[in-house]
């Protein structure tokens, strides 16, 4: 289109309020994508005949509720009867009128109108004359509940920093995609140290803390009003038994804010905080109280009065509902089966089938809700199911569908925000991507995964409300919402709808292709992605050059640029490792016996690496600039991934670092021995074995077991740590990490060397090591921040039959092992 475009919004009186919202949305999501300047004028349909509207270059949006259908048919154009139009369905028709376009949107309520507007914005196309092509839709959602649970506690990268304007804009975008329900964490009591915000003991540790609380609290008091304004259901997530850390008293817990409900004063405090919360909120439609993944009584564990936890949990839910009803009599309760073992789930379903409480609306199925999967639930009771149809992803969900009384709904609560160490993690994610991108620190595109998960699980539910910890997963949200509207949509059409809505028609195919490449790279080894990453960054340059100012304030575009450049950084480092390291190692080995030549060689290597570091730093600066721009526009913080770029991502990084240290200390050490130790770090010697348990390509002796997971230490880490030390296999309490050797020489003495390092999920873990059932070391606390290596002898009679089974088991937490060397004793240095 060229010249100036006039946009008219013409509404019946009943559609007046939603039409004002449409005006705001069109200014953000329609006008910027036109090739011309755009002005919007608003009219009421009743006065249409007295309005002089030019017929050239104008687009007229007619907005009406279903009850106004006769008026629309009389004054505008004949409309079908639409008697089958559902509560949230809509009718959209775009037609040409002389040199203008008429767009009619009709629905039974305001939410349906906005859904219809979203459909138009994701579908319209211009013809060669610059007019919108004819289109007509009657559409309704497939699922009753289409929500998002926004983690607004202190574990997200964006919502914690939003003001009301950001909330409204983002919710409008989600509504265009089909959203009808929001859940938030208004107060995660346990995550607010230094605060008691109410009652006689009201207290703040500092004035700054008080201001922070009051700012966040003011927004959360407003969110239920915003939800009501847009016609959304509003719900809250509240753990069963947490309190503010400042309220904690001695012996209420093991030092954490999840207190023992069997202690009368502790229970009173739990319920007091919830009453203060409920009476403060203007509207609550539902409250989700999880059974696990935040909650539970560690103090009682399996012997105290809170055991079994599920009974205590249900009693707390009942008490919480009685308080909720006082202030929100129509509100319902959602519960979950998260982190409950088989016996506790049996108790849960017996309760639901016998007591059948009317206040309960749904069972939520989320992380830790599947006893066949290890994540947050190590029991894996495969033998407990009578019928074992279908795959692991939905097998237990089918069982829940069978066990749950028909009066209750199943609501899916999938984790769509974490690419690894999660309910639906990317299978065998490249550990360097995991290290740099973290769990929520870089844009993640998992459209194909989302489609697969939805296809396998949604059939058992009334809808879903995915969990999200920021907007790095924005595309995942869009995919899930569109599938909740129409589960038969293919991922490519959803990607194009997403791009059309947020970037416009120009460069649509290029941006869609860029997003597809990003998803592809997330799922592959970086060594195999060089061509894709190069192509991705060429597309970025092409779109930037073509769209220019039209994307300069588009945080979603900057997200694609950010992850593309992040991949480029990683690929550059990997390319250098492959190119330079073998050459450097060969030069060093040739000069080991000539001190002067060795010193010269090492200095040359350090100089070359320093020169390459200039390119790394240039890319890092670009990433920081983009991260700052994203924060300016959207307040999303992606700095953690940039900060981790200083970690040793490759062996070359670590080797150069260690060479520098050796040169500084060469007067105090045997330089030759130190250099040899660096070069032969992984070498177990003749007849020995080495396993890097965080590297899927270097763990030949690790027993494959879906209960043993993969992890990268992301917090409290030493940037000088070798990547092989900082990644590890881990298993839940009581589950072993097993290595099997079938060809050990029973005549030779062996020693075992291990690298231990606790990550943020295993601080304080005590771990034992067994060899063929023989205790090699007793409880040993995993070190944090700096890895430590331990050497143990293995008695020859333990492996007299020529085979060896090593088992690493934690007695109080998650077992974790980074590296294992099995060496003939003479090879140990």
C-alpha cells in the first residue's frame, strides 16, 4: 500500500468498550505493517449515516455483538444467521467496497471479538491494488481452557519487572492468539525474605525492600481487575505450606520457609497469610495448590505426623478453601499429584472418589505428576499399571484419566519454558548450549516439540495452562495457544501466523525460516550446525536491511537476533577449537624436551588465542547491546547468558587458561610435567578408561537409564572450571548412577579417580561409591564452586570375574558425577 491509509472502527453500542481496545491493538499490530502512514477514527454504528467516510484508501472495521446482528445486516451487509456461534467463537468477513475494505467482526462477547481480530491479523493479505483480499471465517476454540501460568515470583526474566502497561500489551497479544485464562504467582511467600507485609508484626528489613514490595503488590492487586476487564478467568498459584522467611520460628522446619503444618502455630501462620492474600484480591476464579514442586514437610519426611504428606496436603487444601470461600464464594480449587509416590496417589484418588468435594474443579497434571518419569518423582512405578498402552509421555496421563471421577477436569500444566532439566527437556541437548543459554536465559523455540507434546497429551484434558518463567519462550506460548484453539494446525502454519501477527507480511518467509533454523540448532550438536548458523545470520542481516525502522522497537525481532548471534559466538569458539587445538597440542609435544622452544611455543599459542579473543569480545559486545535494547523495550533480562560466555566452553579455552597459569608459576613448578598434565588430562593410561558423564559422546560405560539425567552447573560456578568438570550425570535420591566395565583385567590392580562438583540442585549432597557392591568410599559431601578430584583403590577380589559395576548413590539428595577414570595402578600420577 502507498500514501495515507484511513482506518475506521465502527461499533455498535454494546461493542464500544472492546472497540477502544481494538483501536489500541491496531496501532500496535496492524498500522506498523502497512506501507503507508495510518490514522484511526472511531465511530458508533448508530450514527453511521451522518458520517462522511472517504471511500478511497480506507479500511472500515465493523464491530458488533451477536445480539446486534440484525442492525449489521440492515446497515452494512447481509450476514449469515450464525446461530451456531459458540460463546468464544467469532465471525470475520473481509470484503471490498469500491476502493475500500470492510472488515466485519461479530462475537457473543468481547473476548470472542478480540479472538476474531487476532484471526484477521494473522490471515489478511493484500492484492495487487493494495486492497485486502476477501476472506470469511466462522471459528470456535477446540478446548474450553486456554491459559498461561505466569511465574511472577523471583524466578523469571521479565514479569517481575513489568508495569501495568507491559502486562496489558502482552495479555492483548496472548488473547489475539486465543488466551482465555491467566494464572499468576501473586505472592510466593517463601521467595520474599526481609518482609512481613501485614498484621501487627508488619516489618521490612529496609526502606528499599518496603518500596519493592509495595510496587510489586500494587501490580498484583490490579491484575485481577485487568483480567476481568478483558473477560479472562483469573487464578493464582499458592503452595500448600510456605510462609514468609521472616515469620519462621525455631523447629517449624529444617530452616526453610515450608513449615510443618502439624505444628499448631505454624499452621495458623500458613492460613493467616492466605487469608490476607485472598481478602486483598478483588477477584479470584480459581486457586491452584500444588502437592509438590514447592511444598511438603521435610521435617516429618516419612515418619512424622505429616506423613503421608498427601493426607496433610488435602487437609490443608480443605482449610484453605474454607478461607477462600469467605472472600470469593464462586472460586474453585485446583489440586495436583505432583511428586506423590504411587501409594500417596492411591490415597488421593480414594479421597476424590469417596468424598467427591464440590469445591474441587480440576486435577492439574504438570512437572512431577507422572510416576513413570523421573523428573521430580524418582519412584517410576512402571509395574503398578495394569495396562501399559501408549508411550511414556502420556501413559500415566491416560491412567489419571481412568482414575479421576468424571465430575472433575484434567488440566494440563506443561513446562514449556525450560529446554533442559525439565518435564519436557530437549533430548540430549548440546551441553555448551545448555551452559550458555541456561534454563530461561536465552530465546527458546520448541515448536515441533510443543506440537508433539500437545498431540500426545491434550486429548485427555479439558484444556491447559502452561507454566512460563519469562518471554524467552514467547513462540512456545503462541504454539500452545494456537493448538488449544485448533489441535490440527501444523507447526509451519502456526509459525507463519506468529510472524504475520508480530512482523507483518514483508519478509514473512525469511523470518519463518530463521525461526525454523533456530529450533533446528537447539536440537543438534553445534559441530553439525555451522551451515545452519551461517545461513541464519545471513537471514538476520537481510531482514534488518529490508525492514529497518519497522523492527527497531520490536523486542521479538531482537530475540531472534540475540539467539542467532549467541549461536554464532558458540560456533566460532567450536570452530577455533577444531582448527587450532590439534595443531597447538602437536607443537607443544614436539617442544616438550626443549625448554626455550617450549616457552616460545606457549607464548605464541597464547598470542594467537588472545587475537581470536578480540573477535569473541566483539560478538559479546553486540549481544550486550541487543540485550540492553530488549530490556529497554520489554524489560526482559537476558544478561545471564552473556555473562556465561566467559566460561570455558571448549577444551582450547581451558587449555590456554592453564598454559597461562603454568607460565606465571614456572619458577615454582616443573613446567614440563605441568604441561604434560594439561595435555593428557583425559588420558587414563594404558589399559584404562575415561568417561565424561556430561558429554553424551564420551560416556561409553554409563548404564543407559532414563532415570539418570544430565545437568550443567549454572549458578555458583567458577568460570575457570573445565567444561567436563562442570557438567555431570545426576540421579534423584536413592537412584544410582551406574558405570559398567566388562573387560577389566582381574590380575591388575585398578584405581578410580572421580571428579565431583555439586550444582545448585545438589548443594550439601552426601554420596557413596560402591564397586560390585563393595563400599569404596562412605558418605562424602559434594564440593561446590570448585570441583575436587578423589582417588580410591579397588581391591582385586572385587572384580575377580573380570567385570566391574560402579554405583554412585546419594543418601540425602541427588547423586552427581562429572568424570570417572578407571586406571591401572601404575598409570596413576
